[in-house]
C-alpha cells in the first residue's frame, strides 16, 4: 500500500508490485499492517471491508463515532474519511480491493453501497459464524496464491457481500425476518459514485447527466424515484459532507475548503454552508475540535 497526499487529507492507494495482478489484499489487522488501524483521519481510493471479532475503541466514519462492539462489520467506500480512536487488541479480518476487482460481479458495487449505508452491521450469532467461515476461506485462498485463485477470490467476495447484506437486513427485521428492499437502479448507483468523487470540478446536474450519457430530465426522474430526493439535493448534501470532512479533519482555510467542495466564491460557500448546517464554517470547525 502506498500513500499519496492530496490537499488536506492523506489518501491511501492500494498498490501491488505485479502490474498483472488486480489490487486486492486480505488478512488480519497485523498482516495488513499498521495503516489498517490508522488513528489519523484519512481516505482511500479503494474499498475496505473490516470485520472486527475482538477489541475495543471507537471507529469514526465521516465524523460519526461508532463504539466498537464485536462482532461488527464496517464497509468504507472510496472517498469516505475514517480513523480509529483508542483501538485496543483489534482482531478479525480486513479486505482491501478496488473497483476493477469487481468486474466479474458489477452488481457488487450496489451491495457495497447498501452495506456502507448501515456503516456498522452487527450480525446475530448464526450470522457471525457464517461470515467468519467465509472470511477465513477467502483469506486462506488469498494466502495460497494457487492457479485460478483470482476467480475464486472474486466469487467468494461476491458470496460474502450477498450473505453480509442478508445478515444486516435480518438484524433489522422483526424476529429475524428479512426486510425486502427495492433493487438499486444502475444509473442511480453510477450517479452516487460520481458525486462522491472529491476532486470533481463541475458538479452541476447538467454536467453529471452528460457524463452519464442521459438527459438531465431522465436523471432527475430516476434519482427522485430511487431516493425521494432530487439530483440537485443529493449534490448539495455531498458538497456539505465534503466540506464538513475537511473542516473537521484538516487545517485547510475556509477558502481552500470552499474550492475543494466545488465553490469558486468563498462568500457564497459560507452562505450555503450556514443554510445547510445552521452554523458558519468557522463555528462548525470550533465545535468539531
């Protein structure tokens, strides 16, 4: 794994020595290395799935604190800011992979976003046993490095994500009943990934619709039907989240934060932020310190 520092926040890239291999790593906190439990705010260019079976402390994801109560599953998406606070004796499994690794099962992107929406998923005893067996098998396959291992890893990851989402929904249900969910529209999933890109310059609905190859009207229709909110509303929410991340975890000036969040006019950004958050950027930073 290599580090590439962007403006304000450290960005972790997943790197492998052989360019013929798709970036993927699996193992324990210790085998993955100290960055797997980094105690400073950072973000990734890849997906991280963490299943904690032992330990204590706090996991902070996008400014929200989650007390570590094993067993618990965390999914961190590219661009999200997270770190560990006073983490002690962490044990379990860590999976790191990029989007290319999912090319055989592109539907896994929607599964990952659904799991990340729960942020911290605590399985039942039965679910814990099922996830542990899958993760142990996946980790062993990764270490073995046998012929055909890539396909096996991709298949095992797909099964793991499907089972993990079932476990998460069973936990939400009454007496273990599965909570039905409508499938995510592929366009909605692509739109969500685009607005989450922290280095995007033009965040207008028209520009995003053009990049997605659809009309602004059709994008509005799909997003509104999928979420109950308009594309413009989701863009504003994402810009607000990005500004909060940078104000709370970096020393960037308000002007720099405004530019990073997609605003060329710092004064307008301050008005926007106050309208969305109820505080000025300076007040929010003080309360987040």
